């Protein structure tokens, strides 16, 4: 049973856009986030970007720090 119908996050599209602007693959982004202490794989990045996975607040902090954006920026529609 799924808890959400449709997208599970509103930050995935922004994460994809920033990753593409930096010319990083999903694999490279996952590797860089792993170096900062986040447990993430390429498949997880893909699921986040496509909106198929929830992004918990503690994970969103890693994205915010990596991309030099405030956490709130990822939550704005």
C-alpha cells in the first residue's frame, strides 16, 4: 500500500535541475553525498528526482549543504 498518490516530494525536480547545472551524473552526485556522510545510491537519487521517494528532513540538509541552498528553497513550489 502506498501512502502517497502521485509525487512523494516537491524537491526532486529542483535537485535534478541543480545536478544537471553542475553537469553531474546521478552516480556522481550519490558518491559526493556519500563522502559527506549521507547513505544514498544512484537508484535513490533517481527515485527522488522522479518524485517516487520521500526526502526526509535530515536528508534534505545534505542536499542543501551540497548545493549551497537553504533547506527552505527545496520546499518552495
